């Protein structure tokens, strides 16, 4: 299978090694300006208020690089996507060897596979995308690799475009693109804006393709998009799709069971503080913190999940 992402692992690892030695616990975050960074800030503020945790210091990183940093003990914790974490555990590219020390602390909000077309478009089925101009985000994005793989599974040849989502939305509005294939969160601003100015609908992805994708990679989970009929104007009927969440990972040897339990409990009880910086978490179902995406759960977190009846 074509893997989902390849990042500059060595460069980020060097930055992580240079992080302050005084920090009791290091949290590998996403790039500043990205959606993972403010979430990481909010999480560390909650975690370091927990007795026995001490200072939690953010260190620079990126999704795939964070997995290497946590595995090697250069960071105790990190934020990443489930698809990247599973690649690390399996030793699939860009990872040279399987990770041995990475476990999942808890899951956060998901990103859903969605194909958007105009409401009056002649594109009625996934097969109808053949030969059409479909934007799949810039090369190197996770969704670009996923879309490419799904097109191959469906034996579809489409005219793929690689615009950033804001530019793609404008091109779609002007009729220069036939479809948008993206992985929006539940409340995705560019699609909310699009639905305000154009009548659109979500194209269903065939069940057999969704099943094959999940069988190939259990870091995907079955879900629906949109999650609510009042988010995107004119889109009231959800379609079945796959999601993959942001997850918090931990080094199983550098985060004790007691620490994992306490941090997971604290985040669950203070999720509104994280939701204040990430709108997609404002309606987050807390039991989804225990979501199974094919990655081992830290025993401390699992204890909490079982106490809550989530596992």
C-alpha cells in the first residue's frame, strides 16, 4: 500500500534533542500555526496541573517525527495522526524499523474522508469521478495519498489537481473543478464557507472500498459525515465514511501507569479547556478518547477507560 506521509524525521529529532533538559516531561507538538499546536498547549496546561506530573514542556516536532521522538525517549508524549502512528508500529515507510515503545494515551477529534460535488452535478456515484477534475490537496498531504490509493482500488483514472484547500474551494465555486476530495474535521471552515455560496452534496464512497481501506489499515474507523445537519448549509443527510483521529501517544517506559491514568482522567474532566481552542472538540463524545485505531493503549489509560465503561 502507498503510505500516507513522509516527513523530515532526522531534522526534527535534532531539535527535540536540543529541548530544555530541565523539563520533567516533554510533549512533542505540531508546527506553530497548525491545528495541532494550540491543542497541544491546552493539553500541557491541563496535564501539568495534575499532582505528580510536574512541568510538561512543549518541544518542536511534526506528526511522523513525533512518533520517532516518543519511541526513542526524546519526548515522553506527542500528538500525531493515527495513520502515521500505525505506520510506525508496523515499520512502514517513512519508518525504517517498527517502533517498540509507542502506545496510545487517548484519541481526540477525527478527520473524515469526504468527496464534495455540486448539488446539480452529473457525478452521482464514485465511479462517475472517472475523467473528472478532482482536487486532492497538495502532494505530501495525508489525504492526497489516501485519495490516490482509493482511486487505484476503484480502478479510476481522474484528473487529479493539487491545490491548497482555500484555492481549491474558489476554483470549485467558479466551476473549474468537478469535485473536492478532502479530510475535513466535523466543523471545517472552508467547507462551511463553500456551502454558504454553492449548493453542494457529499458523494458516497462505496462500502466495499471503505471496508478494504479499513481492513488494510485499522487506524481508520467507521463514521459519518457530516456529523450534524446544521453545520453545512443544504447538507442534511450524512453519508458513511472513514475517519482517522489526532491521537496523543506516549513512551510506555517513560510514562508510568499512574501518570497515564491521571493525565487521561484530567483531560477527560477538562475537555472544555481544549475545546476552547479547537471547535471540533466542543461536541466531542468523551468515550471516543478510547477509540480503537489499531494502536496499543497505555495500561494506565486503559484502566481509566474501563472505569468509565468505554472499553
